[in-house]
C-alpha cells in the first residue's frame, strides 16, 4: 500500500488472477476502482514491496514471483523498470535497500535455493547481479539495521526439510553476503519484522506455527515472539492465537499515533489488531 500518485490517498497494489492468468492491479479505495492493471502472464507474487527505484518521486513496486522472477513496476509511468532472469528455485521474498550507501537501491532476492543481490550504477542503467550464495529450504527474508551501526543486515530464515522438526534457523549476512552469525529458533516461523524501538538495537518480531496448522507433531499454539536479533534468544511471547499466520501478514505500526506500536496480523481464522 502506498500513495502512488501523491494525492494523499493510499492505493493498494494487488496480485490477482483471472482464473489461471495472474496479473497485478492498483486499487483505489476512495473511488472503489482500479487505476492501473498490468498485462496478464506474470506468475503469482510470492512477495511485494515498494520504493522509489526510478527517482521520480513516485512509488514503484518490486514483485517477486513464485517462478523466481523479480519485476519492478513503475506504475505512475506505466512501464517496467527492470525484470530479472528466472532465478534458481522457487521465489520466496524480495526486498530493497541501499546496502552500499551510494544513494541507489539494491534488490535482495531470496529463492528456496539461493540468496541474490542486484545493483546498478545509476537509475538509467539495468540491475546486474553482484553476489549470490546458496541457501537450503529458505522461507523468509528481512533486510534491516538491527544493531545501530548504520549497516543493513540480511536475515534469512530456513526450516528443516522434515515437517515434524519444530525449529528454524536464522542466518545473517552483510551486504556482500558474507556470513555474520547463525541462530536457532525453537519454533517454525512464517513471519519476521523489526520491533519498533527508539534505541539503536532492535529486536525481531516473529510469528510461530502452532499445532493446529501444518504438522500433527508440532506443539504449542501459533504465537508472536520478540527475539534478540543477535542471539535469537527470547525476549517476550504472546498468548496463543487461533489459526495459522498468513505469510507477510505481521506488522508493527503506531496506528493511533499514541507513541506505542500495535500489532496487526492475519491468520486463516481472521484479522487481528492489538491495543
């Protein structure tokens, strides 16, 4: 969701389909109408994020398809800024960040098999692959500075290949994909965001998969945990919630502007917001 045309009204960027023909569309809730629709033929989106890649002051959208192809749409000018080749593995997630502090955004793309970084030397040049590293059973991606040193870290979640193994591995890389650290989380995890804080060092918020979801052998309810971004140690955990958390549905925002963040999330049972 973003204000694409700078009219102070947010629009929503949707991945949809006409039967078996996936496409993308911009929907304006104020007018209850679609403002833009892409041609058909794209794969369903594994993830969507937004940033100004073109430098024109308008929001662009980075999609990462289940087919392992990243695409940047300039919706305001109705064109495609860049599209990757089909990457190895199934698409998991993509993010955008200025990893090298040159004023240009890099694209970080995660498939089930590899982690990639793409960059470019100007907004008029194409993105080129700068680095890649193999991963195993990757399930989640987060790019953030959690230790306050001014450098983005790249967090990659992986799960055991066996459904009954109730744990996840969190691997952290720098912008060049050099490994920084690894932590084990004693739960299967399907969402990961930064906990808002006024301090330089930040915790991570994760949603766990409980016993009413994928596996008969999983124990405990679906919960939200705060964990230390360096060690993976638990900081606090919520009560259990009904259902399984939807992917990319966990958000932490100050919705009522009272200085305290609220959690919003969705499960297969319903949508929730804390107070």
